[in-house]
């Protein structure tokens, strides 16, 4: 059997999220090095994208479809699937805390930058470990234990709303958000002024 579309979509969406998170880190580092005023609008749009797409759409398909299907056929990764489900439950809260830390920095001043950057570093480490477990444990196990009918269901679900950052035609709803990030983020991250 060839690699199911849903596996490729998950991997593509993970890569897009890594790129967004790396861009966010790069943007912050460059702004600090240049002593420039933070582009709070761009940072806010990037965080909103993370909350809106990966948190709400990507995770729900994993927790509601992929993980239960794998659990039906194997208990080999039970502890890992439990951990990943817990991660999904807390990651939405973590991104909103990050958004709040950004707002505090913007509203209360530079002395709150470190709180935001510390929270961001924690979030990036958390997310990297989360995606690594999915890619190195869950996806290979799913390939081993799931049948064709289950892959058809997963492929349809993951194809229904693709992440615009993967280069696929976004829905109208996300097209504006994606365009705003690309237009306003300074080069080399986006097309905006440095």
C-alpha cells in the first residue's frame, strides 16, 4: 500500500507548523538584535494562526479519529497516545497563555518581553517533542495496524480542511489570515519591510 494521504498531510502540516514556529523565533531574535519595535501585529497573527488551525482543526482529527483507530488495533503505544491526548488538551490553553503574555508585553512594556520569550521557548520545546512522538511512534504504528477502510476515513477527514501553509488552496476563511502574515511579516520571513 502506498503512503496514505492523511500521513502525508499530517507530516506536511507538522512541517508548516515548524516553519511558523521557527519564523516566530527568528522574527523575535531579529527584532531584538536590531533594537526595533516588535511587530506585535505580526506576532499576534502568527499565534492566532497556531491557535486557529493546528489547535482546533489538526489536533481534533488526531484525537477524535487517528488515535482511537490505532487504540482499537494495538495497545503498544497506549501510554504515548494518552500523553498525546493530554498534550492536545493542554496545548490550547498553552497557546492562549502565550497570546496573553504577548498582550502583557505589548501593553505593559519591554520588561514583560522575557515572560513572553520564556513562555514561547517552553511552548516550542513542548510542541517539538509532541510532533516527534506522533511522527516516530504513532504514524509508523498506524501504518502497521490500520486497514484500507480506516485510511479512507482518515484521508477524507484530513483532506477536508488543509493547512494553507502547506501550499494547498486554503479556505476563504484562512486565506486572508495566511495572506496577512505573509504580507506583513518582515523579510526574510514574509514580504513586509525589514
